[in-house]
């Protein structure tokens, strides 16, 4: 499955640091996807890894944020560096 591009670095970091688990609302904000089928496929990838690693969830409708970012290939350290560089260039 192709993972959509994130909407913005700030949104991705905000969601990562604010939410232990994410659901459709956060995924829509992160990727700007509207299709419920796409949302289900994105979450299904994460749930499989969570089951494999015995990571519990607080809700059947949400997935672990840290695992989601890992599986989707969102590198938080890279995003932080990019954000820092943007801030330096804007000063």
C-alpha cells in the first residue's frame, strides 16, 4: 500500500507528541485522506504490527501513534531537524 504524504511537518509532530493513540480524525489531519477504505487500510497495517508485538490498545478504533509512524515511515527525528532548519531560515 502506498502511504500518502503528510500534510505538514507541524501537524505530524503535534499529533505524534500529543496523542498516544490516533484514530480516523488524526489520520485525516495527518494525511488529508477522506476515503474510509483508505483509513481502514492504514489502520489495518498498524493493528497487525501491534498484534505481532503484543501492544495493547485502549480503543478498537485507534492505533498506537509510535507504531503507526514507524510503519508508515514517518521519521520524527528527521521532521524535527527539518522544522529546526525552517525556523533558522525564517529568522
